[in-house]
C-alpha cells in the first residue's frame, strides 16, 4: 500500500511550511524516538523512563514528554497519592508512531556495523 495515498493532498512533508514537518521533528528527535521506543513496551513513571532512556536530562525528558503529550502521542496520568505518582503511556496515535520509530531503531541496531564500515572506507579514501 502506498502510504502517500493516505495523506491529504494539501499535506506534504516536503513543503517548507507544512505542519507535518513539526510533527516529524517531534517524533524523530533524539529523545522523541527513545521515549516512544521505551513506551511501546509498557507505561513508565518519570524516573523509570529517565533510567530506561539513559543519558537524558530531567529538563529534556520533561520537555519531550510535554511535546509528545501535546501532539496526542502520550497520556499523562497523575495519581493523588503521596509521594506523587505520574505514569506515561501511549495513546493509539502514539502507539502507531512508536511502532514506526521502533522499527527504524531496530534497523539502526542491526545495521550499525555496516554504517561504521562505510564511514571507515570513506575516511580512508579521503585521508592524504
């Protein structure tokens, strides 16, 4: 099936002012991909998610979660308990996006050695 057939005629990620570019940016950002990939497995609390993603600052994780929530990819559930508990999970839209970026992430894991070999060949060909 041609994915392009599913898009509206006036929505094209190749068009400079298309709003789909902002969505693409959020979904494919460094932390956006990793957050979506983690949440495809199960819901997480903030601290758990930060550990699972690894290397993300509290500020960047908060910003990424807010952006993905605003875009409709995440649900944020706050529970009135002490200490406060907040869970993050995917919406149906978020699950669909997460499955797409998770496939890309898995492909990246499988093909990293090929990319590294290509880089080495490139660098060697350009070294005087």
